[in-house]
């Protein structure tokens, strides 16, 4: 099973600032990685797939990078609606498909 | 735009079987382009993939749950279902149904559409 590790667990950022979230895989997942945003009481929403491709309707301030075992999600200028929990997910080796433990982005 | 909606009992007794249904609108479970999946999230915790099914009958389950899980499709009702047997407190979670585009070589991918989720509590 591929273990996905996200860091930090919590990120405190001021509105308008840049947020950088990390996701590490226990073995290479190539570019088979997705990112999701989850707000309280809501289902996760797909942000990024293929490590760097934005899903339909996702603003350009969200960008993904990386391959192999190291990945980054960057939010260039945090808006109020971006404060949420973010998860990465690998789909290179299965079963099982696995998610990271999440990074909570909170208002500083 | 596809929409998914979970339904089923919110309370299940220990050792019994959890049964949930996901109704799909704006799309078809008969589409060969997607896997139809279940994912769960214990309160305050992260996401765990349970398994998926394809219209062809192909299924794949999380090895940690495989002995207790069955996912099925009902094309006449455009629904898919989850059964999880012998539940314990550890199965208390929000259960989501989701759609997963099919990749080349039957590779699963990301989850592009999700239901709103339904909380299932295991308690006597």
C-alpha cells in the first residue's frame, strides 16, 4: 500500500498570501496524483489531477507540481473561500487508492 | 452535470450490515467511461477508499475491507449500492459515493464528482 504523507498538518496564512502544501508518497506514483479541497460539512471537491492539471472551473490561483514522490499544491493568493482542508490522493498503485491525512489551511 | 445522492439508514447496530444506495442523475451508471465508487470519512478524520464497480461487472475493493464489502449496480434505477457486513464502532463515518473516470488499461483515476455524504453511526 502506498502511504501518502501531507505536511504541515495545519498551515496558518493571512488572506492574500501564498500557501504551499506538500504531499509525499512512500514510493513513486509518477504523476498520478490528485488534490481535493474540503470545507466543513461538504464533500471533497476535485482541484487538480495528473499532478498539475486544474479541474473544470478551478481558479488559476490553484496550481500543482511535482512527480514521483514529492508534490506541491500552491494557492498563489488566498481568498476567504480557500480556507479549508486539502487532501492529496494517488491513483498509480491500487488497490487500495490512498489519500493523505490532509492539511488544514486556517486564517492567521 | 452529473449529481450523486446517498441514501440509507443513519444508524446501524453492531454486527449488522450497513446498506447504502447512491442515485445518479445527469449521467448513467451504464457508462463504460467511469468507475462508481464509495469512500468514507470517520468523524474528524481523513478519507478512506472503500471500493468501486464498473458497468462491466468489474469490482475492486480496499484489501482492509474486502472480506466485508459488496458494491453492486442497478442500471434500471441508475443506482449503485454498498453493503458492509459485521459492522463495528470503527465503521462509523460519513459515507460518500463518487464517480471516477476510467483511464487506459482500466486504471482508476481521480474522483471528479461526489455525493454530499451521509453519516452512518454504528451503535446499539
